[in-house]
C-alpha cells in the first residue's frame, strides 16, 4: 500500500506538536515548582551556538505550518522576525499550529505533491519538488527543533521521557 503525501506529513506533524504541547505543559508545572522561571527558560540554550528554547519551538511550528504554506505557495523563506515569545506565547503558538494543521485536507495537500517549492535563503535559491522539500528538508528540521526543545527541558530537570516526546501513536483502530 502506498502512503499519501498527506499521510507522510500532517498526522506526523500533529502527533509531534501535540506531544510538544504536552511537554510544554509538564515543563511549566515543573518550572513553577522548581525553577528556573519560565521567562528564563525560554532563553536557555543547549550550547552557545544553538538558538534558545523559544526559537526551537518557533521553528518546529515554522517547519510544520510553514512547510504547508510553502507547499501551497511554492516558496519557503526563513522567518524574517524572531518574536521574543514568553512561555505562554509559545504554548499558544503550538496550539494555533495544531488547529491550523487540523484544517488541512488530504485532497488539498495530495494535489500538491509534485509542485515546485523554492527555498530562498539570503541570495540562494534551492529548487525542490514538494515531496522532496517535505521529506528531505522540512520534516528533518521539524524533528530537530522539537527534539532540541525537549532536550533543553530535560537539561533543566523537567521529568519528561521518551513517551512524552513521541506523543500518541496512531494505532490500528
């Protein structure tokens, strides 16, 4: 059985973003009890040359909702702004992304699998098919940023585990 373009993306985005929402909730509860403050946490980095927690969450959203927008429009650009979201705003950003992705239909996305998508970064333009953009660029970036956010919480002592990262598997039903 072949897997559709939609099935290769939207359910995986939703599964992981719902898990991100869950580990953000666990993180907030832990931070309120044990510290650091949620405001301090959003600026935490794993290491000096990696962007802070808030950026990791923002880019997980960018490589899910933003990827779908790029598949629709044919162009993906890095964000021009980096909002200084606080913890609550990051939670809302993830919740909004989940609601946006739930509205994407299989027919709409599957119709675009062979469309062109151009990644524009500064003066570079990289041409992809929508399928290759999704599978070789956007999904790997999405998982990288979600994992890095999770790792920062773990580093700060938030009691999350593998199941918190994986979220709810899509079981036969």
